[in-house]
C-alpha cells in the first residue's frame, strides 16, 4: 500500500544513508549492470532452493559483495513505497585445467581447446529476499565478454530494482548462483521505523502508542518471531484511530514482535521487535521455559523463543545439597527449543535431574523422572572409570566430591564402601549408564540405614527396660516418668508424619503424571504418602483388591487418612457403581486401584464411618466439587490448588501446624505442582486460554 510522503519523511529523518532518495516510477521490477556486461531479469519469481555446493568446471562468475540502497517506488507524486535496491558485485573464480599432453610433453595443446578460453562467461545469479511475512527469490542472467574475463578480478556488478519492504522491518538478503559453486552471501538490514508506533514503559506495564488519525482503520497483531518455523500468533485485533495498548511486563519475551498495517487491499505491514534486549523479557523467557520428559531417554525444552543453552544430567541427593553435574563422564549438550533431545540412559532414577545453562549460568533444573518414579531416594551414585588394559576405578559421588572406593576417609560412602562394592558385584545396584569409558550405578542405602535404626531401637528398648526397673523401685515418681515417656512417644509419631493413601482413577497418562507430581510434593511435608503409581510391581504380584485392602487397613490403623482424588473418570465410575445397585465392578486394568477400592470405600460412606478417615479433592478447571456424587460429599472435598491450605490442614489433623506455617507449606506444594498443571492443561505449542497478550486477549478478530 502506498505510504504518504509526509510519513516517509518523518520516518527517514536526517539519516545520511537515506538523504535524497531516488524515486522510481512504475510498479515493474528492473535490472541494469555495469558497462560491458549484459543482464536480464526473469519475468517471474522462482523457488528459493539454493541446493548443494558443486565443484566448478572451470572459470565461473561468483557473487563477492552485496550492497543495498533505499529508494522510493512512487505510484503517485505524493504516495510512495519504501524499496530496497540490491547491487551484486561479481568476480571470476576458478581456472582452466591444463591439458594433460601439454603438461607431459611441453608441446602445444590441441587448437580446439583454445576456443572455450576465449568464450564469454554466463551465470544465473539468484537474489533471495526475506522480510516478515514476505519471501521472494528472483533470477538474474548475467553475461561477461571474454575481454573482461580475468581470473580473481572483479568484472562489475548487476543491480536489481527493487524489493518492497515495510518501515521498521528487518530484511535479510542472500545471493548465490545456480548451480551453486560457493557459499551464499548474506546481508541483514534494519529499516527505519514509523514515528506513529512507539513503545513506552510505565512501572510494571508497557504501552504501545499508535498516533494515527481518528478515521484510520488498521490491524494490530502480536506474535512470537521464530528462528525456525513460522511465527506463532499471540493476539490480533482490528482497531480505529489513536490507541494505547497496555501489556503486562510478565508477557514480554525477546521474540515478541508487533505488526501494524492499514486495513486496505495489498497494504504493507510494519513489523517491530522492541524487546530483544529487554532484561525483563529475558527473565520472563526463562520463567516460561519448561523441561518435558517424553520417554525414558528423550525430552525437550519448551520455551516461547529460541535461546542459547546447553544441558547436562546431574545427581540430586536428598537433604537440600546442590545437584552435582555428571560432567564428566557425561558431557554438556547444546539445546534447541522444541527439539527432542536424548541422553544415553539405560534406566531412569528419581535422583537424576537435568540442568540447563545459558552463558555459564544455571537457568533451569528439573528432576524429570521424579513424578513417575517417586520422591528422591537415599541412594549412592557410583562412577566407574575404565582405562586401558581393563583397569577399573570406582568412586562414590558425595557433596564433598567423588570418594574413591575402597577408602579410609571419614565420609559415609567410605565407611560403607566394602558393602557397596559387594552390592555392585552381586548385581544389587541399578546400572543407569554405560559406554567404553565408564558407567554409572545407583546403590540403595535403605538396608544399611535400617540396620542402624534397628540397633538404635534395641538400645532404646534396653534403656526403657532399665527405666522400668527404676520406676518399680520408685513408685511415687512412676506417674511423672510415664507422663514424660508418653509425651516423647507422641512427639516421635508426629515427627514421622501422618500416613496418607492416595486413590485416583487413571483417566490418561497426563493425569497420572499430575497425580505423581502431587504425591511427590506431599512427600516433602511431614506426610507418608502411598500411591499405586509407585507400587506397580507389588500390586501386580498381590492383585489390586488385595493391595488396596492391605494399604487401607495399615493407613487407618496408624491414624492416617485416605484421599479420594476425583476426576471425570472417577466420578463416572462412582456413578456407574451406584446406578448398578452396588454390584462389584470388575477391574479394567492390572493397576486400576480406584475401581478395585470401591468395594471397600463405599461401605464406609454408607455406614457413616468416612468422616475423619477420608478426604476428597479435585483439580481446578478439571472438575468442580459440586460434580462429586452427594454420597462422597459427606467428607470435605477440596479444590486444588486454590484450597491447598485447607486441604493440607485436613491431611495433618489432629496436629495441624499453625496457620502461618500451613500457608508456607501450601505455597511450597503449589510451586512444586504448578509445572505439572501447566503441562496438563496447556500442552506445548498451544496458547493458554485466557492468557493472551493485550486487551481482549484470546478473541482475535
């Protein structure tokens, strides 16, 4: 669409590169070349297919330099389009091969060979132009007479008029020949921006100010500009007159671009990407980035924009110590957003985490396998290093470093080094990674910890027996001693945490990952969580019904609570049970503990034994509490994460923590649960509903 010369003059200003712009009349493209050369422009555009580099058969013409100039293409005296003129400088590269008989015998070559050396050179030069959303390729045929053919020397240039572009846009130009004998030339140029599109900051908000006339109709679009692949639209609306669009600073990312165009046929669109260097935009980009596990070995990084990053595996031991990178023996891998990456793992482990660094700074860390394999384990990671002649060395990874085994150091791994080596030789350690240079093994420490606790309990029992004898001798003080002993036992039970059995319907794999994330988050609190997701092998051996009955009986005997996690599938199963007259439903799968548990859960509700022993829950946006059958609403039903404080208070009864402490724990669980909720409700590549940018987000016109 032609732009008034007044706006062009405001945009171009006093820049020396655009003073006294030449005006071209007419809509047709044209080409001209240096004196002595002949050139011709093909009538239509061609496909942009550079092809592979091939050897030159002899002297060829090759582009050596690109030059651009801004000109005006005017349809009327005062209405012009900004246009990019491109000049391609050419030179002769390559040599004629010497005839074989002349090299050997020093004689004159066949006269028939001299003719190609005296012939003119021809070349097909391609110009590729890209300025969002336009991509064009044109073909220029150039011929150089034999008199100008000098090896390694410039022969002149060919000029193309011209590529139309919008004010404020970034243009990229490539040049190469067909066939391609050398790497293509490239040039990037930023065109001046329109003065009526301005970006300003106001505290936490960013304003897009568009100073246009009141009767002007225009379109405004916000999009994520992608290095690879098409742009991702975020928001679009048709507007009229001057406008001030307000963006929240949390919506800014480096690749967020603005496109404005008049609502007229064949209008030129103006693009600007003002947040590329904004520090807040880069912080928001990493806050929005997520790691997603696809299979045991494959994962990907979800992020709105491309970013320079590298990733490596690390080992996260329980207790809050920093995650220790496994480099070496593994190495850092370059990361590309939305591209599947793989680590050469043999098995997964909840303590294995992925660290993502950018410019040598840790930006992201997630333990991808924890949701499916349970919380962190108190295991020791052994690093095996293999040298020449079958030499092997082992060390145990600890916060202080890697302790060689066997060792006389005072660390825990050194004290148990002999037992760890025995477990490794007997095949009791889990092999996580293996190649010619070494291997990684995870060895469980549970049995050694249990032995130490058994000795401690034995000492306590002996002490209690001795204390009882003393109390028998001093009956007057017996009640006081018993009262103190009772308080100690209660304190120990509180420290262990209340038992919680989590029941759910396995609607799909995404919901199972969501349940695993909730269970892992609850394990960080003083709660002992049991869920069938972490006991598949045990459930397969016992059967779902027997496994659930044993878990329910143990949980209730210890004063614990059974959590019914309702989903649309769970509500359907309960309704089916009630409508069928409480006939025992058959299990659909070997691990469907929820269906198997209905035969025992419902009698507790029908006979009034559920209050105090059961709690209900569901996830926001997935199911409303009112959708839960009335029979199960005789116990509290909480919506998560909006009612997390009340939910945690019900789980930790009768010794619920103080309100302030309870709120802190709720925030901790919410932070751990949020990535799983985002992944479930907003799969990668689809914009989150209600989270578009700008006013009226989500309702593009």
